[in-house]
């Protein structure tokens, strides 16, 4: 199996604080690795090490087969990075931001302009390209920021909580951009606190807590660790809540045999209870997160 990103035993300390306590991670080429964890878990520190912005105190890491310490220049040729907040120059237009990035990367002026036009079109920003970025909406700024990270056509992209502060519409737009990039063969390492985001995008997930790996696997594998199916019901009338608890044991109960769910619903119907809604579902990543970290999002 080919890995675009590999790390083993990464340790990073800031004085007495241990940000990473020996994590291992691997991202398969052309997939999305979602790195989850609460604030202060060490997600951004891991990204900064993999992107050659910091050096680990212990351990090793490679991107595209190049060591992040000994071959940092080679790694930088392969990667793009978008942080938690848009880093575009608000006094420049969208086009000027991208042309400037191209020139900083050594592209000739004509090629930089052509690449800027390509990316503005790809991100639906062509009409806004002549306007100052300071007048863009939050979602447009994030798209421009992501476009800037793609000027060099990276094969590995680090997205550090890229949808922070975005409304649902802008977040969905960015999700589609990530899907399109992966379809083109780009490997993405995505850090996020939004569990729905990881569920939507990630092929594999690494859950970090306190600088250590708490769990890893595919979304379905991690959900399986939180138990089987669950039946959730909500009564139309609040007065029936106590009856439901008496019959089922709660408004949300584990279901070990799928035949149990219709049997429980028949019991509620026989008791004259009208439900506003009911659902049989597998545990969510929220359930996994809570069961492994004991923390809320």
C-alpha cells in the first residue's frame, strides 16, 4: 500500500507542555485522512511538523517519500497548506493575491496570471477576481485561500480546520472542492472538530486526545466501537415520555437484534402512543468521540 504521508513516534514539547506524545499516522495516496480531537489535542502541531514549519523533538515523518527534516525543501515542493483562518491580503484583488503567490513560487508572470485565472474559475470566483479580497464573504475568502494553496498544483494538501466560522452553505461548497481534489488524485490531511465533516469527507480517521492517538480506522470501523444500532423515538405528546421510558427503558435504546426495533414500536402503538419521529441508526462519530475522550465537541 502506498502512503503519501507517514509519521512514527512524533513527539513535540513546548517547555513543560507535551503537545504530541508519540503519535503514528499514515495517509493513503489519493484519500482523505481526517484528524479529529478537542482543542489542544495536538492536531495543528502535527500539521505544522508534517508541513516542515516545525521540527519534532522525537520521531520521524515523511511526505511523498521525503523526510520532513532532512529533505524539507523537497517536501515543500509537493504540499499546499491552508490554516484555520484565511491568510489572503485583503488590500489586493483575488487575481492579485493568486498572481503574487505564483510569482513567489517562481512562476513567470504570464504563467502566474494564467494559473490565477484557472483557479478563480475552478472556485467560482472569476467575477469577483477584480475586487479587493477585503470585500469578499467569509466563504469566498476561504475559497480564495484554498485556491492560493493550490497555485503550485500540490499532490498533498494540509487543511487545518478549513471550515471554521463558515455558514453551512459555504461549508458544503468547500466540502465539494475537497472531493474534487481527491478525485484528481490529491492526498488530503484534514483536521477538524466538526464530526459531520469527517464523516462526510474522510476515508480514514485518526482521533487524537492529549497528544496521543485514542483511536484510528475508517468511519464505519470507529462507529462500530461505540456499539450496535440504536432506536431513537420522540413522542408527539410530551405526556407520553414516561410511558415510553417504562416500555423501552429510555427514548434512545441499544438494539442488539434488528427484529427488536419493530417489536418495540408495536408495543408503543399498542399503548396508544403517537410518535412524532423514530429512527434506527448506527452510532455517529459524535458517539465515538464522546466514548473515547469523555469530552464534548
